[in-house]
C-alpha cells in the first residue's frame, strides 16, 4: 500500500499551530500508512512546539512586512524568494499527496508552490476576518475551510467549505473534569468560579481590571482562576498573596485548560479565533475582551460575530478598567441572561471540525 504523504504549514501563534496539529491527528486516525511533514517559519514557536508533539518540521526564512518603515522590510523580498526556493526543494523531495495550510507566514510560499505544481491544496482560515496570507492563497488553492458565515466576501464562493475550527481533544473532554479542576486549582467547592484568560503574553488592561477588583471576588464568595501571562506575573502574585483567600489564584500560564474550563462557571477571555471556538464547545457564560494589538482588528470581528447572536458579552479593551467588573457583576446576578448565553453559544459549537477538514483533504487527494 502506497504511503500517504501530507505537508502541513502554519504557525507564528498557537492559533495557527493548534489547528495544524488537530488536523494531523485526525488524518492519522483515518489513514494508517501516513507520513506528515510540517513546514514553519524559522525562529517561530512552531519550530519547538511541533517536534514536541513528535512530528518533523522544516523551517523557511520568512516573516511579515512591518507596518512601519523599518530596515527589516528591506529583507522581505529576499525572504520571499528564499522561501519559495526552499519550499520548492522540500516539495520536490517529499512528494506530498496534499498540502494543507493553517495560516501564518510560512504557509504562503509553501502552499503557493504546491498549488503551482498541481498538488491538491487546502487552507483553513480560523478568523471571521482573514489574514492576508490566506486571502492571497485563496486565488490558487483548491479549497478554503472556514469557521464563520459570510466568508464569500473574502474568498471565491465555490472554494469555501464550512468546517469550523479544530479543537484540542483534551479540551473537548472538559465536562468530566470539574472535580479535577477544583482540586488542581485549589478552589472552594461551594463557590462559583470565574476563569480569566488574558493570553500567554498577558493582557495589561484585563490584568489591571482584575487586580484592582480582587476584593470583588472575595466579597462575593467567588473563586478566581486568573491567567496573567508573563508580563503581570509578579504583580498578580503579590495581590493574591495579600488577600490570602483560598480559591483566589493567579497563574502565569495555564497548561491544563481542560480542567480550568471544567471548573469554571463564568469565563472572561480574549477573542482569538481558536479561543472562541473552544468557548463555543465549553458553552459557559462568557465575556469577551478583544485584543486591539492584532492585524486588521480581527479579534473584535471574531467577538462581534458571537455577540451578534446573543452568545456572549463584549467589553472593549480600552473600557475594561471601568466596565469589566460591572459587566461581570451584572452577569453573575442575572441567571436568566446566563442561561440565554449558554443556550446561544452552544448552538455555535462545532465539535468535529478536524474530522471534517481531514475528510476534505482525503477527498481532494482522492485517497
């Protein structure tokens, strides 16, 4: 039996890496004789994250254009040429049956070369407002898998397939992990729990809003699981230590998100595409605070797509200091609103996106 060979390219952030890994694992379940090669951007996080999951990865010398005038932009044309040439060599040697892109700089040259060589190609777009790489690639690839409605304004309509965003398997198993979460995060069993996720690097406005209102959680008998990111770690630890109340805890980074989701009753989160897709599957009352520090303000657009369906609440980043805790207080006090948010966000959940994308890949490659 001929080996099925797959190249997957995507990275730069977890939002591109997690879907790539989920698709790889879904393909492995469907095809026994398979080899998967990842292609990333040299120096980016995928170059360590992907090998840690047991996969091979090759790096391209590629990055994006800076938004301001900078000497780094002078390198950009050379990086593009270098990456196209290396992508051509990788494809010639590996001979893939299909190439899959999940966004990020490296997927541009890799998928472009694959498409031009008539290798079946598929890209997966996580956001409601696509990045420039996938917009350009949509003109040459065979299929575009999306997670939001009305994407024909960005991509050719005949190439679009609605699949949703791939979700990590351990996250999908959150429901059975409530007690594990309570124990793991040292929570009080008889209290409601608020989970605050500001991203791995930290979200200053969210962190400051929580920090200034630690007493709110104590006075209202709430547990707090607070992911601060690296930048706010020491301040948060000091504030939590000063209160010295069981169930009020700060963490630099939460690896066991399945347990955190299991323990949570209300969630406050950034609005990255994969985070939102996970939150739809978790289906708990949610307040979204989009990061303003992302290209094309796509987190606001992601959040708005959910809020428009009355499936979450929205607080603007620059208003978090004055409005976040008031919004949380209103949500906590309003059980009718909580039930409405749960019902509506659950309707947006797609549990089997990785399977759907894997199936599309197999159809394209006639496997």
